[in-house]
């Protein structure tokens, strides 16, 4: 009986810790954050109050999956920029033990921001690179509408059947409900520093 009581107590304490992890879920409002970019300019989420939608892309320079998606993401950012969609590329491996801003400047991403200390990636619950989080702007208040995969085929763009990210952006811009709320990302695990 004593063992059962100990097990139940440990389980409840563990469940409480996980419940209080503070990771954003689809539908949550997102707090402002500020990160340093490769161009020596800081960008805060609140700076993007004019954007209809903000797409956070957690990526890095070493992950083979991130490299496979690089041109697709740059094309999406370019195509949707004129429609009021702002992409922010965030490197959760930047900082003391990871990539430098100079390492990051070799990529095509713009803006490319360093998440030193991994505070932003932890808050969003980003676990892989690349992984995307789509935020809808409601009068300067950002709500998480989607998190996860970019599409269903990281290896071959020509083999993609489901363009998750593109579909979500189109739905938000058309003021329609988002059909895909959370699709598990395929990529490299984010190393915790």
C-alpha cells in the first residue's frame, strides 16, 4: 500500500510539473520577445504589429532537414511577404555553445535571429529544426494558430502532397478556420544548452 501511495504521489507531482511547463498551445496568445539578428539589429514580435501573420521558423545551419527546406522557406517568405506575412528565422543553437552570428550569416534567411539561451524555443516548445509556428495578428496581439511541419515530404519538394504551412497561411489570410492545428515536424532534435 505504501508503494502505491508513493507512486500516485510521484505521478501527481510529475503531472503538475508538466502542466505548468508554460509551453504555448494552439489558440494561446503569445507574449512579446526580442532577439538579436545577423545584421546586428534586434527584432521584437511587437515590432511586427503591421504584419497580418508572423511565421516563426526554428532552424539551424547543421541540420540536413533544415538544409533541404531552406530554398522552400525562402521562396515562401518571398511569395507571402507582399501579402503581409512576416517570416522570422530563429536559430535555437546560437550562442555560447552553438553557432555564432557569423555562422548564421552564411544562410539565405532574412531576418535570421539568434535564440541565445533558448528562451524563445523553450517557450514555444520547439523540439526540432526545422519547425514552424504560425501567429495570427489580432490588433497587435498574436495568437498561435499552427505549429509543426512545413509539409509532408522533407526529402523531395516535388513529392509533397500536403503543404501544411502554405495552407495554414492561406486560411488565415482568407479569415477561414485553420484546418491543421498541429502536425508533428520532421527534422533534427534541438540540442539543449
